[in-house]
C-alpha cells in the first residue's frame, strides 16, 4: 500500500515535470532551440493566475480567470518571440540557450519584485479535498494533475502528427530554408509555438501551485524537467511525459529506500546514465539520413 | 594606419604583430605591476578578483570561444580544482606544487568526463554539463569526510618560498600571485592558438565536417580542449576558493558556471581580451549597482537585483552586440583605422538558416 501511495504521489510530481518538459519539447520540435526559461514560464503562469484569482489581488473566480490566464501567457510567449528571439533567428543554438537563461533570471527577478519572495498559495478549487479508494488517500490536485497531463500530452501529440500547423511546425524545425520554399511562414510558426509553450507553461503552473505553495524560485524545477525531456528523448512528446514520470517516481522511492542525499542525485545520475548508454534518449528522434 | 610588409612565414604567427603592439602590451604589464602603489587595498582586492575571474573565463573561453562547445558545468571543475588544492596542501604538499598539480588533476578528470560527453553536442552537451554541475553540489555534501560538507572548509595559510601570502596582511602578494597565474595562462593560451592544436580547435568550432575533411581527429581534439579548459578553470577555481578563505558546496553552484558563460559572452566570445573585459564587468557590477541604488536613496537591498540586471545586460548584448565588448572595440578601432573608408556593413553577419540536428 505504501508503495502504491509513493507511486501515485511520484506520478503527480512527475506529471508536473512532464508538463514543463512538454514545453521544452514543443519549442525544440518546432524551432530547434531550447528554452532554458521554461521553468520560469511555469512560475510566471502560476503567479499570473494567483494575481487574478487570489482575493488579496483581483479576486476573479477561478474558472473565469482560466481563459484569461491562457490568453495572457499565450500573448506573452508570442511577444517574447517577436521582440527578443527573432533577433537570433537562424543562428546556432548556443545563442538561444544563453538568451533564455538570461530571460529566466529576469523573469525570476521581476516575479520577486511584483509578488515578493515569500511562498504563496493559490486559491484553487483543485487544492481542496481528497479522493479515497479503499486505504488509498489521493489528493484531488494529484488526480487532476495526472488526468490533465495525459489528456494534454495526447492532444498535443495528435496536433503535431495530424494537423496542418503541426506538420508545418515540424517542417520549420527540420530545415528552415526548405520550409520557406514550401510556403511556410517560418517566423510566424515560431511565434505560434512560443505562444503554445506559454499556455502549456500556464497549465503546468496552475497545477503545480494547486499542489502546494509557489515562490519565484519555483522555476528551478525546470532543471529536473530537463532531465525528464532528455531521458525521454528530446523532441518526442510522449517521451517527455514518460521521462517526467520516471524522474517523478524515482525521487520518492530514492528518498524512502536509499541513504540520505541520494534522492536529490537520483534524477541527474539517471540522466547521465541515459546520456551514456542511449545518448538520444529512450524515444530517440535521431535518424541517419538516407543519401 | 600601420601596414605590415610580411617577409617570412614567421610574421603570421608572431606573438605580437609589430613593435607598436609589443610596446602597448609592455605598458599594460608595467601598469599592472605598478598597481599596488597606485590604488588602495580595497581596490587591489577587487583587481585580484578580476584576475581570478579572468583565469576562470580563459578556461571556459578555450572550450566555448575556441572550440565551440557550450558548457554549463564549469563550476564543477572550479570546485574540483579548489578542493584538490586544499586537500593536497592539508596532506603536506607545499602550495607551489599543490596548485599546478590540482590543475593537472582537474584537467585529467575533465578529459575523462569529456570522453562520454563527446557523443553529445549542442543542447545535449549543455544539459549533461549542467547536470554535472548540479551533481557536484550534492557530491560535495555527500563526501563530507573530505570536503567538510555544508560546514565548508577554511583555506590553509599559503606560503610561497617562505613568504606568506595572506589576503589581509599582504594584499599585494596575493595580487602578484593572481597576476602571475593569469600571465602564465594567457601566454599558454596565446601560444596554443598558433600551434597546430589551437588551429584544430578553431577548425572544429567553425565546421566539424570541414575539420574532419582536413584530417582533424574530432574526438581527440574535443577531449583535449575539454581537459585543458577544465584544468585552467580548475586553477581559477582554486584561486577563487583560496581568496574567499572559506568555501563550501554553496560557493560552487551551477549559477557560477552560468555567470561564467555570460561573462565571456559579454566580454566577447573567442577573444582573449573578451575574458578580461567580461571579468571586469562581472567584478564591478555589484559595486556599480550598490552605488546606483544608494544614489537613488533606497537603503533596502533588492534581492536578486544583481543577477536580474546581469540578465538584462546579457540580452542586450546578444541582441545588439553579439561579439561582445571586445567586438565593439574592434568595430570602433576599424572605423578610425580606415577613416573615412569604414562601411557600416563590414561586420554584418551572413544570413543563416538552421537545420535539424535530429537528422544526420
């Protein structure tokens, strides 16, 4: 029973990692760049929701605020691409890596300035109540996180495989110049995927904040989400979720059964092991080109 | 404008282009040597700090600026250099031996780490090195018997040839020590650039495929670059820990390696001067900020202000001056040298398009 309890709580944590990892993978899949600020996006999404919903700020009812949050975060992602990232369009990935790390610093600083550095909790309807299944006690938030994450991953996966825009996004990343020739507005597609990543980050932020308190440094879970994305195979959406689940589940078990200190190391040790033995992750996206 | 009339192949690989350059750098060296008589102890300490940052920066510059591999894990090598120096000194090895030995140890470990990391490149390498930096933080805590864990370690007193080098009683000696280290490292770096290995580094950076076609062994070159880079950064880290006098796992967090990377980008990627200019920026930024906030009249320290401002500077540089401070200087110099023939587009980058790394 204890194992099952650990498993479920690990899965809920893992889903949050998976959602952040999903943001990385979305942007990587469409623009071939990595957004090191995705964790901070998530933090921002949570704080924007908190600013709209909590009674001490604007006090808008949660379900009304939700679409508003998505619009705000989507617009934020689009504008960010328009103003900042378009300047390094077509340049190598290191420029984008440094740029997004710097962005993360700025987001963390601004969030601290606006909402303070004390942990705050979101007044979320998901945070209330437990679900009982026999001896098992599950938080409503955990259940909501797991269900939302699975549905969102499935939807995004199908979006990339089936829809015209999704295919255009994949084409834009595989070869920018060829995508232009095929009539794909590559820059606008980039803007759209950044907006989408902003929305996914908002979902992750709301779910994360429903589980517990949020503070400006919450974005650091982005690093664990990295581990998740790499373990899954950067560029694969179901892989990101699987990687998130693995990292999330390993943590509570390492904390329970291994000597102290190992639980912090476990995700990174696993990451390095995966990079050593399967350098491109479990769902490898790298193929050798046929000539 | 000076015109070089080259009469031998050696002209191309001279350390200094001509007498004028040589005299400029000699004057700079004279100024650096005279510095303890020119400024007070506080600023001498700051100058030492700049030199230490510059040493670390040169290490990362060799890897990122010269070989084109981004690393977010150099704080791990700084920690390794620092702890191995101190542990060797505690085992009774004199500082003058322990310090270079620590650099060599760090270099070898760096090279060993590079072997698996070489299968990765671009994003994967950045993430693997980031994981390494985070692991180091936890490893220092776990290896408490040697590293002192969270409680940290105190730097033992340093004696070089019977002379005690102490930060408080003898700041000039510390300054000279850092100056000598940075000089040796810079000379090493400069000489490496004109040796076949340095040329191979640049070839790998500019195009891996062309480098391979020219007979450069990619794996070997990258491993050596990683090792050398780690070694130099380890020396810098040792100086940083010893200069701080107390250090623990918090001293060498992954934030430090990100700062290091940003420092060399602000200074100018791929230029030795860039490491020094970046070091000046990163050392004096906190002072400048505190002077500004005092000037506004707010006595409340804003948490995270420094790193936030650094982020803004960083973004402005990448957007408007990707070649960094030294690149800006090059442009200004070219403008005056060619006056009035300098054109605006002389430094313009070619338009480029990305292709996926997933298809190879």
